[in-house]
C-alpha cells in the first residue's frame, strides 16, 4: 500500500512539472522556475526529515524518489526544448534554493536555542555534509544530463529518441547515487548498504519515470513550433564563454560607436563655424574709402558698429595672418632704379 501511495505521489508531481512546462509558450518559463524552486524546498525538508518507506528490502527516500526525480525531469525538458541558457537558469534556481533552505533551518534552530526556547521539532536539523554534497552533486548531475543527451544525439550514432532519453535519465540517476553517497556517507559503517539500496531504488524510479518523460518529449517534438535541436556536446558549458565573448564584443562596439559619435559631433561643430565664416565672407563688406578699414556689425549690447583693419578682420575670420610684400608694378613706381637694374640683369 505504501508503495502505491508513493508511486501515485510521484506520478502526480511528475505530471504537474511536465504540464507546467508545456504552458511556457503562453506564460513563459517564470512560473516553471518558481515551481522548481518550490519543489526544491520540499525536497530539502523531506530529505532532512528522513522520510522513507521500505518495500521488499529496498528503501525509497521520499525526497529523492518523488521530488528530486521531478527536478531532473524538469531540467531535462527545459534543456531539450528551451536551450542551455534556460537550463542554466533552472540549475541555478535549484542550487540556490538548495543552499538557502538548510541555512534558514540552521538559523531558526540557532535562534530557538539562543532564546532558550524548545527546539523546533517541525523544522529538521540540517546536516552540513549532506546538504553540501546535495548541492554540489545536483549541479554536476544536471550538467552531466546535458552532456550525455548531446553526446547520444550525434547523427553518426543514430540513437533512437527513446533510447537516448532512457540512457540519459538512467545515467544521471546512477551518477547521482555514486557521487551523493560518496560525498555524504563515505567513511560511515552504512556507506555501502546505502549505496546499494539507493542504486536499486534509482533503477526502479528510472523505469517508472521514463515512460512519462518519453511521451512528453515525443509529444512536444511533434508540435509545429517545438523541435529538438542538436547542439555541441559541451554547449551548456561553452555557451557561458560565448555569452561573455558576445558581451565583450558588444561593449567594444558600444565604445567604438561612442567615439565615432563624439568625432562626428566635433566635426559638425567645426563645419558650422566654417560655414558661418563663409557666410560672412560672401556678404558685401563695407570698406572705408579712405583708410580701407572694414565695418563690423555691432553685436548685441553694443550701440555702434566697429571698424577694424583689413588684416585684423582676415585674421579674426579666417585665422590667417597678413605679411608684407610688394608687387612688381608697385616696385617700378616706388623703386624705379631697382626695377631698371633687375630688368638689365
């Protein structure tokens, strides 16, 4: 009876996770990430509480049997259909909540003991070693899941979809048993028995969960706007470097455009100044018939126009200074002797 209840719980949670993911086209993945975080909280508390059932000598931990497996299925389908970026968000959500829950539980127990009140029986006391192993192994499991899925999906292997899904799921389950049991219980008298029992239970769970996973992947793959994409084996890791590279390139492009914009603005300002000078030179200049000085129109606040020399005007308007010289015609008039000698020579 206990096994049927456990199987029913697992089935309902699995279906709820997959159903929520199927709604991503309408509502996005935000609600799905929230669901993964909620399941992670429940998994952590149930695991710390030691909830388990024993059937035919096999111990099934409720936390790992129902809730951890549902997290694997959730990240699995997110990676397959939504890509490495969405899968990393899901991984960070699970890992972040897995870190926060035992910290909150430890803080509550510390606060209770510091205040001199009774221990909080409803809040399980977290184990630093077990929770640390759980967080690290969870991240490794989910990365391994993506790597195996892409490795088996290489075209030259020609692995069928159901085989690819089952081997990936089973591989992650067995890796989790090996890493978690070693990290959490290595050196204890019950290390081997825990690993053996957990290994058998995970095999049973894989066989039970696989049909749901395969049916969901097949259904989603047949949707017109949803297809399975073949990616590089290490795409879930490589894309981090790609994103950083893209961000660096984008920053360089932004800096380049800023420099071009500044240069353009400086050039426009210079052209405006030159245009104003040209406009002034194009107008008729009032020149004194006697002294040859030029009349400049008064600026705002000045009462009368000003008269400046031609050299000063040219210097002011064009930044060109005048130098002294004498043309040949004037030289003949002013210095006739020198002009005659130069002609003879």
